């Protein structure tokens, strides 16, 4: 890491810490309005309570999406404090998706402790997720800001798109190793990950009273950065350090996930791609996981994903310059986007 990258990383961390400090109090107030059993699940999921209801010091996540809302509002000349309800809403919507994703993927851990569904059961985790999204919409509906209605509509449309991406991701699992195209996989990733990051930026722009062209450019900025984020996340899903990720090494390979680097390898037409396809037709454990990861790399999936992440990030920067021509005003958004795409592989 260069000195400039370290400085940018510290700047982004400071932005995330400020966003967490601003968003957490109204977020906790909102969660306290949930019925008791749902509140308990939500507080556990956010890391603020243990399974028995005792206070906990677990982290509630990085707050990337709320930070994007606040940074977008500030970049376009708005008061970020007026956009806090929108920031809380996107954080609730994001965690709604996490609760559901953990159930769908049968993930045993999140943020270095058991997932909500493993503690409270599938039904309660799903219902708690539903309640978080309903709470997000209620917060926007009750916000007197003139942009709140448009924000609620945009967030709802985003979640519908996100659900479409999740459905596609699930459908991929029932298709053969070579039956999913890269174009389909990219479209799915944009819907699952990029859409909410783009929506976060757009909500901040809405609350700043920005013109439609700038709102659209910031939405695209978030989507492109989101795809770069997903590409890196997929790499971490194969080669990430369990001590940092909280998940077993090669977890995506064990689950036979058709992630972006995996599909790139499967569609490469190389002997390593054919080997990976054979491995993906059988359960993977131990040495087989390591062989599959090696096959992805030899087939070019790792290099392709890294290059694509860089290209998508360049596209995001171009869109950001359209929305916010002043580099100083755009600095916070750029720091946040670069932070999430420079995580350890």
C-alpha cells in the first residue's frame, strides 16, 4: 500500500466512523419500536445484544451505505444532517438483505459470530428482515423533508431490483457449471450489490435537491463502484483470510457459488476451466477446495476479476466527475468508493 492509499484509507475510515456516530442513535431508536421478539433478533444481528439479550459490543458493520448518503448530500451542497433519515433507511434495507441472504446461503457466521437464523431459527430471521425493510419505509414516510416521498419510491424500486438479482443468483445454482454466462453474472451482481450503493448516492443527491442528471450520474457512480466492490468481494470469498472475513476459507467454492471470477474461469475455454467444471459437479472439501481455487486462478478468473474491478472503478470515477465536477467536493465519495474496493484480497 502506498502512502497516498494509506491516507485515503484513513480518510474513508473517518467518514465511516462519523456516519456510524450520526446514524446509530436514530437507528437504535427505530429498532426499539419493533415488537419485543423482533427487536431482540434485530439488536443481535446488529451486534448490540447477545442471544440472551445482554448488551454486547459487536460491530454493526462499516456503514458504507449511510456514509454514501451523507457524502452525496454534502457533495451537492446539501446539509447532510437533513439526510440522516435516508441514511438510516438504507442501513435498515441493507440489513434486511443480509438477514435474508444468510438464510438463503445457509451462512453460519456474520461479523465473527453465529448468524441470526442459526440462533433464532429461519422463520424468525426472515420475519425480522421483513420488519427492517418495513421500518425503513416508515422512516421515510414520516420524514417531513420534501425529498422523502421520492426517496421512498426509489428505495422500494431498488429493493425490487435487488430481489431480482438475488433470485437470479439462486437460479444459477440449479444450472450446470458452464450454463451461466458472464453477462448474466455481471447483471446479477449489479442488481444485488450495485443497485443499493447507487440508490444510497441517489438518495443523498435527492435530499440535496440536485437536478435529475446529477442524481442519475451519482446512481451510476454507485452502481459501478458496487460492481467493483462485488468483484473484490468474490475474490475474498475464494482467497480471503478467515480471520478477517469471519467465514471459512473458500466458502464460496464449497457452496458451488457461480461468482464472477468462477464464471470467468468456467467460460475461459481453458483446461483449468474444464477442471473447475468437473470439480463443481462434486462436493468440495479440504484439498478439493484448494484445487478449485487454483483452477480458478490458472483459468484466468482471478486476473479477470481484478482487471474488471479496476475498469469499473475508473467508470465510477468518470460518472462522479459528471455529477460533482469540483474534485474537492467529490473527495469524500471518491474516498469511500476506493476504500471498499481496496480491501485485502
